[in-house]
């Protein structure tokens, strides 16, 4: 990773002098930091693209107009950022966006919901609040079929998990 966590924290303190709301809204995480951050949907520092599997009902023609693709069913973020990101946020309706977008800064890895530590929401929101939001997201994800959950889940290596994610011990069943 290029930018250190300390450098990000300094930058975020200037951009976000006050805490913003992070809440679960039915089937989407409302993250008050997103509009001024774009860390997750902007150009990525990591050399490996971040995969975001799409659900079967999201597949169809013209996916390449909406996403950078790793394959026919996997959108990705890489050094180009997100194809759907504009100066005013995402141009796609929520139902067209990968599930990963509606969970961020949470990430489904296997059956665990982890927290991406570099997001300003993760840095400025009390962990007890994030745990509560994460449990609501996990409950929502438990309504997905086992097959769909397995399809959209990441299988990140232990080294990546230790370096970039916080385990709040939230499991999806």
C-alpha cells in the first residue's frame, strides 16, 4: 500500500472535521463519508484489482459500459477506479451496483464480515457503532442463498486480512 494509515488519518482529519453518520438502511449502508472520500471507488493504490462479483440478476449485455470487468460476472476496482463513479457519486441505480458497494467499509470474506481499516468511517466511527451496523448488514446478507453469498464473498489471503481489515467477529449464517 502506498499511503500510510497515519498519512490518511491526517488527510481525513482535514476533510472530516466532524463525525458523520454511518447507518444501515434496510439493504444498503448509508456512509456519510462517501461523497467526500472516494477512497473505495477512486483509483486504487493496490496492484491487485479488487473483485466484486455480480449476482445473476445483475448480469446482462453492456456490463462493460458500467464496470471495469475481470470476467463476465466480476466487476473490479483498480488503478482506474470505478467506471460508474462521477463527481456526484455513483451513476448506477442501487440494484445495478455490486453488493460490495452497499456494504463498504464492510467486506464479506468467506462467512465473515470484516471492516476495511483505511475508510474514514472506520477511523472516526466508534467500533461499537460499526459493530451494530455490521450486525444489521450480516442479518441482511443471511437472507441471501448460500450459493449467492459464496459467489459474492471474497477469499482474501491472511496477510491481506491482517494488513487491511479489522475482524469484528461478525459471521453471516
